[in-house]
């Protein structure tokens, strides 16, 4: 049986981000709810909780349903921490976007400037730093290349 790209993406993410307590959500009963909920303790000892919608693409287009767009936009606007992580198949990296730009992402795809692009091999501390800074609203453009790998 062939494993779907999104399932492989999830397994790699779970393996890399071992500091995160993950819950994978199959949202047949609640369309639009993201694929993953995660929580971890930051370096300051405080818990950080967030949602992630996983996407895989061979091209630049990111397929998001109207319910996914609505949920992510509304949750972020209410102050929640949520992200869309898109794996560009073919070794082009993982693009991390704030849920605040979900509408633009659905139109522009990978042409939209992400919080960051992570190349292989993935680094747990680097990804967690991006999530925390992006959620704090401190990251409006990719972090400098000396801090995080970006495009």
C-alpha cells in the first residue's frame, strides 16, 4: 500500500519535533479544523500551544478548502496560534505560513512570502523558534539567514 505524501510529511514532522506533544485530528465531523494540534514548553518554561494544517504540493498551488480558509483565518483573528506547513515535493523544503495569511496563500500559493522555508535536514529548535516568533507577531518577514534558513 502506498503512503500518501501528507502522511509521510506528518511522520517526518513528528519524528523531528519530539519536544512537541502532538494530537492528529481527523476532522470528518468538523470540516476545516487543522490536521494537528501541538504543545511544547518553550525555553522560558511557558507552554506554547498551536494548530497546524499540513499540505503537500508538487507545484506552487496550495489547495485549501473554503472551510479550512475560514477556520484558520477566524482562529488566528481571535488570537490563536495556527500555521500552514506546506511541503514542496521534490526537495524544495517546507514553507511555514501564519494562519493570518491563509486567504492570500490559497490564491498565491508558494509565491506568497512565508515566515520561513526549512530545508533538509530539519532542525527541531529552528522550527520551534519560527513557530514561537511567528505567533508572537514578531516575525513579519523571514528571519535573517544567519538565524534561520530562508529563501
